[in-house]
C-alpha cells in the first residue's frame, strides 16, 4: 500500500478497492459543507458528506448565526428601516473590508447576488423576523434581524461607501443562532438525499494524473477509499487549532489565548496544498474582546501603554481589537468617565487599574510619563466638545467628551483578557469554488469553500460580523454547483 498522507495525494492506481462511490464528496459539515451538499444534490448529483465529528455544526454552529447581506437596493428589513443599499456601495465596502487581501471578483459577485442568496436561505427554511435593532450590538439578545455588524458608519469606510446595516440574524432568542441555523441546513441536506458519514477524518486526496478523483478517510480506525466521479469539496475550516501551522504562518495569534473553532486544524488547507493548491494570506486572523465595546463603553477612548490613541473607537469591535493587538506593551487601556462607565461582563476578564478625579491622576496611577495620557485626553476632549476628532475621525453620537469625573481606566491584557480569535488565510479559489494553483489554474476535480479558503473575510483589520457565514453559505453553494456540473 502506498503512503497515506495529508501532504501528498494517494495514487488512484494504488487503490485496491473503493469503499464508497459518489458523484460529489464533501468534506466537513459546517455551513460551507452543508450548502455545497445541498446545491450539488439539487443539481442532480449523488452526494456523500463526510464529517470528522459526530454531527453537523463545525465553527458555524458556534457562531451567532449572522449573515452579511445587502446591495440591489437592500433587503426588506433594510428598506423598511429606511436604508437603501446600492450594489456599488455594498461592493465597495466589501473591498475596503478586505483591505490588501480583498478578492475583488468575489466581492463584486457576492454584492450582485446577495439578495438572491438571501431568498435562497429563506427558501431552505431559515426564518427572519424582519425588524431593525439600532445601536451598537454584539449580537441581538432577542430575535431581531437587522443590526450594524461592521464599520459601515465609521471612518474611513463611511467616506467611500454609503453606510447601511447589513448583519442579518436568524430569528432566535438570545445569542448563539449558529446552532439553529445549522440544524435547518442539516435537515435540508438530509431531505435532499445527501448521504452523511460521521466520525470520518480525511487523511489524503486521491489523484489520477492531474485530477483529484477521490479521498481517503479514517472510519472506524481504518482507511476507507471514496471515489468521487465529479469532484471533492473541501469545507473543513481554518487552522486555529493547529499550533504548528499557527507558528509557521500566523505567529501573531500567540499574543492572545482564546481560539474559536471546532476541529479547525488546517486539514483542508493541507489537502489542497498537497494537490498543488495555493494557500494565501495565511498571516491573517480575526480577534476581538467585544464585551467592552457596546454602548456606553464605545464612547470611551483606547490608549496604548504610551498613553496614545490608535483607532476611532466607533468602528467595529473586531477592527478595534485587531488594532489593539498591534500595539506595544501587551496591553491597552479603555478610558471612561463616570457618565459612560458600566461594569464589563465577567467574561471579558478586564480589571480597573486606574482611577482619579483628573486624567493626570489616572496617568500617574498607570505609571505613565507625565504629560502623555493627560495631554491625549485634553486634546480629545477639546475637540470632542466641538463634535470633531482630528486624529482618527470618530463620529457623533459615539464621539463625546469624557470630562465628568471621577475617571477610570480598564486594562485589556492580551494574555489574560478574553480575546477570541480565528484564522482567515486559506486556499485560493475561483468565484466558483475551484481550488487554484500558483498559476491561477484550477486543480482538476478539487473545490473548496469556507474558512479553509481565503474568501470575503480576508483581512483581520476589516472583518465584519456575518462575513464568514456569508462566505461559507454563498461560496459553498458555488462550489457544490460547480462540482456537480
């Protein structure tokens, strides 16, 4: 028997017998895998879905169930709330959110088709209440639909793309809508006749010439060979749970300590690379300490250990947090006055480390050089009273003076505070989910979607909540349809 390895395709000529035969083999049963399987099955293909766990979910099942949607004038929820969202503004925001890592073709395609995708999601049985919840939210505590889930209304994004809220959350009471979302997609896949095999861990791809024709999986502690006549779809998540890969590609993640993932160990990325696929933007990651960012804390000011501001605090909490991690000293401070202080959730793991009746007293308690933090706050308050922020363009109503003592400084420590994170880099794919090699040519028979690819959420400094599920569900569909065709 030839060697079975994640890092080298197994030759088809060495397969003595196929344990399973199907048209399309999907690896991973999160949102990307579910949508790929649903679409491939709806296109008439025989589909087998292999999941290393004992059921559906993946990282999608751990999410808030929020999907980023807009364009074409806006969804019903957007329009009823008074927001008109043009396709051009939506696409422009997606590209700005992708920063230097943006895949413009994916941004343009998704912006054009997001409303139709929303209709498709609802057709699968996903419910939406349809109302708008204003203000700065992490996730709705009730079953509201539409929220501001990114930096749409903050600089520099609002200067180039007309702002609109685009986070659309499944109708579900409280946090954690990802699980009921996955339950619906799970049932839909099964109803379409997708054959599910659980406790099946991918070991290697099978290659015949230049084409991927199957996959090897560990089932019941034995290798099983799966023939996929039309294609294999990788939907196995990122690599946040693989310390070796993180050290090699994304060492900055070791500044923080709360990974979010199910079994995201980079398997799909390694399989894709083994077949000649190109892994891109592997240094990119998302992180957030969101529990101190909702109103009224968003009215506060963040400074680094030198007492200097570094971000407009009215932007998305993930952008704020990712920029925090860039700061020297291993910690930052959230400054608040008595008018805007609220006790953070215990989950945040933040501490009050400085108080005073003046910012000079807080500066001294933090053992900062005299005239640093106090000068920062004097400058900030002077201009905030006039409704401007010359340094970072923070906007009203979040922009407000912090001049009502006593004053407080909360410490957000990268090692000990709650900074959740996950990786964003992955396989380069076409808009149809084809895995591409370094020349930009498709690897025959191999497709991928979700967090094992570099998709819409490509840049940690520009992430918006809902982009991952938008990417997983939409480009999962694209991959499934292309594989079936």
